[in-house]
């Protein structure tokens, strides 16, 4: 079975949260590795943060069977292969759900421009 989740967000929404709430927002939503990567992007760091935020929303939409789970923002981490292709690492509650739901593959696509970031997640579950 295939499931899909998509999310789009205004980059300014994430930028304003970071500027207003600061470290508290960053530490609640992003892993240390995600923060390090986004901060290294300098000119497009807010687009990178927004794309990762959209990815977390998209994974929740695609993976959550009942939307009543206790997943934390940092239960989904956006990483990159050496060739730049993004992928998702799951932890905590999302990892438990993935194991329970027999998820065998998760594909992630990210894109952004100056104003918007979008993420699409496609999950392949083993049929029971």
C-alpha cells in the first residue's frame, strides 16, 4: 500500500517564528544536525528551515494512521545523502508507528523558492 503526504508553507512564517521565539522554537522543532545544516546555508537558511518544517508535516500526514499519536517534531529528521538527495530518519513515536505499520520505504522530495517551501513524502507499506 502506498500513502502520500504533502505540505507547503510560507518561508516568512518560519522566519518570523525563528526571529520571534528563537532558540526555543529551533530546539523544539529541529534536530541539532538540521539546525547546523540550515545555518550553513546562509543566504537561503530560512528556505531550508521551511522545507524541513514542511517535510515534518508531510511525514506526519503520510505516516499517521489515526492522527492521535504522541509524535514530537524531532521524531522526523531530514538528512541528505552525499549526492544531496534528502531522506527522512525516524525516531521515537514515528519510528514505532513505522515499525507497526510495516513501512518498508519512505521517499522525500523538497523544493523552495524565495516565498514558499514544499515537501512531498511517499510511503510504501508492506501488504499484510
